[in-house]
């Protein structure tokens, strides 16, 4: 077997942007596999997720982050804090924007947070497969080091972006072992995959009222089966009824789709058992938020 090339340069790259611009899609594109969850709705990602890419002796640790936005609920405040908390760790900041729309108020909010950044900030205009508004609209926001036009969906422009990021990373250690994909546990990713299916299959406020916990996880090497029990928590009884669906159809479909993604990730057969529970107003309650992995620190 070929020895992996020794890592001599490394660094942390933040994927930052307002909600729905394609940060998580770009992370998955860069890694060449699905790690982060995505959806056509804003505010899908709630936690920072590191994805590790080793390329020709360079280790790039990408942070997918929640979209920077203004929201009054405690969960929204948590998300924005979580996104901005990576700034002190970065070697390169990627300011991702939607090339099909003029800058939005939330783009300006992010620009203000990046204004004093001590690291290069790259402007990356995503979704160029479906259009591109005039670039000066965006370059007026900050003194960007460079501008890239990409499509995270098709991969157009991503190689050139990676080349520039590579050129900006300093000499450094291997932060994660060769075979590491992420800093997150399989349990966390399972919770996220389940939450993604809720985003895909339900509407209105339901996805925003959902948190997922994995209650038990059992690997059985003899049979190659992974048995996972998880709970989908909602804020109201009416949402529980929607998630279960007529004759249990909705929960069955969520479970089926999440199981297929988990089997691809784990390379194993998965038995996924889902429950739905009501935790009233959890998006506004510090104790509930903490229990679900969204701790708001003072
Ligand atoms: N046409 C097109 N759609 C894209 C592209 N990149 C992402 N999308 C779509 O844009 C939507 C949002 O993508 P996400 O990756 O979830 O966006 P995000 O920035 O992570 O969003 P939040 O987690 O909510 O902040 C999804 O429907 C993606 O499929 C692209 O290059 N072209
Ligand atoms: Mg995201």
C-alpha cells in the first residue's frame, strides 16, 4: 500500500455566510462525500462541523457553520454565536454568498464581523450555475483578497478555490489523523441526517421546532448490523401528529431516508427506530437547548 504523504502544511478554513448560500453543500463537495446536512430552507445547520481534507501534504480543516442571521429566539442566538466562534481559529475565511441575489442585510452583518479579520477573506460567489448578479455589489462589502465564482452543486470553480486556499495555509502539524473525516461523532451525524429528512419532508415551522437525540447505538460486528434508537423532539402536540403522519407514514419515510444515508456513511446495515416526543418551547428554554447540543453560554 502507498504510504500517505506526510503533512507539512495545515490550517483552518471557515465557511461563513448568511443562511442558505450553500456552505454545507460546499463542505460536502470539497470532501467528496455527504457529511453536512443541506436543505432548500434557511437555517438548516445549527452547529459548527469540521470536515478534514488531506491533499498533497496539506491538511485543510473546513468549518461548516450556521448561517449568520438576525433572529430573536435563543436557538437563533446560539447559531450565530456558534458560527462566529470559529473566527479566532481561522487561517482563511471563506465569505460565501449567493451569486443569484444582490447582497442581503445578513451579508452586511457578516461583513461587519469580518471587517477586522487578521486572516485573508475570500469572496466566494456560489450558485453560478443559475446566474450571477454584478460582482461589484459584493466586493463593496469588504476588502476581499480574491473573488471566486463557483457552483457547489456542479463543482465548477471549486478546484481553483482549493488551490488558492492551499497556497494560503502555513507550515503546520497534522491536526487530525489521516483517516479522520470530522471532529463530530457518528451519533451527532446520525442526529443530523434524521433532522435533514424532517427539513425535506415537512413544511412551515415544523423543521425549526425539531431536535433529534440518539438514545442508544449498538454495533453488532457478528451480523454487521448497527441498531440505533433515536427521538425526534418537537415543541407542540400538533407537530407530533404531523411527524407521525397518517397511519405512521411520515415517520416511516423519515426513518427510511435517514437509514439509507446512514448505511452509506457507515458502510453497514442499519436498523433505525424513531420515536417522537414533545418538549414544549424547547427553542426558547436554555436547559432544553443545552440537552439538545445548543448550549447558549453567557
Ligand atoms: N443551483 C445551485 N444550488 C445550490 C448550490 N449550492 C447549494 N445549493 C442549494 O442551496 C440550498 C442551500 O444549501 P445549503 O448547503 O443547505 O446552504 P447553507 O449555506 O449550508 O444553509 P444554512 O445551513 O441554512 O445556513 C440547497 O437547496 C442546495 O441544494 C449551487 O451551487 N447551485
Ligand atoms: Mg448549512
